[in-house]
C-alpha cells in the first residue's frame, strides 16, 4: 500500500450509519453480494459507479450504529482508497483500521465537492485537492496504525509482530 492515496470523491452528508453503508438485511449474503447494496439508501447507483481508489468524503459522525465490520468490508470490497469525514463514530474508525481501510478526519469537509480529484498523504496528514488547487490539513494516523493499514489490517499486523506466517 502507498501512503499516498489519490482518487475521485464521492460526497455524503452527516450521520451516514452502518445500516446505510451495509444494510443489515443483506448480512447473510457473501460480501460481494452485500457490496451490491452498499450505500443504496443514499446513493442507489453507488455499487455501479464507484471505482477502485475512489475516496468517500462525509460530514459528521460517519459510521455510527452497529459495531459489526460488514460496513468496512463492503467498502473494502469496492476497493475504496480512503474515507475522509469531519468525524467518525469511534468503533467505525477503529474497525476501519482493523480491516486496513484508511480513515482521515478533517475539520471542514464542505471544502471538498463530489467529483474532486484529491490526494491524501497519510504520513503527513495532508489532503491536496487537485481540482481546486488547494491543500487541507487532516489527521495523521499514528505510525503503528499506518503500519496496520499498510499490512492489510489487525490480523496480518499481529501475525507479523508474532512472527506467524
């Protein structure tokens, strides 16, 4: 994984909860089938238009609701590059790191619009909007969490630390 992520923005509002990200009625399906319903309550065409490396940008309290990791897994299935939000529900934030999905907090995501071409430097906590030729400050992940994301999540991170192949 690169510590710099660049992609097209898909923009969402406040309080996007885990049932919006990954509707509960599809939990018994394999992840690829669950992913067909990702974000459908707010964006019915999400699964058809999102491309690997794209970046989700949202407002406050992204990922509130259930602590199950299906929300992160359907976004990973779509190969989302990262998520930027004003704030995250804490359990969603940590579960994202646990599955290797980069998350960045930014004070005012209203500065970014859908369709913008942005780049995130996870090490510097810097967000560059190439469309608007502007730069924003985001949170920098602690180095051990960056390593966890780079390795693909908590399980591969622990396997490396414990010397298990």
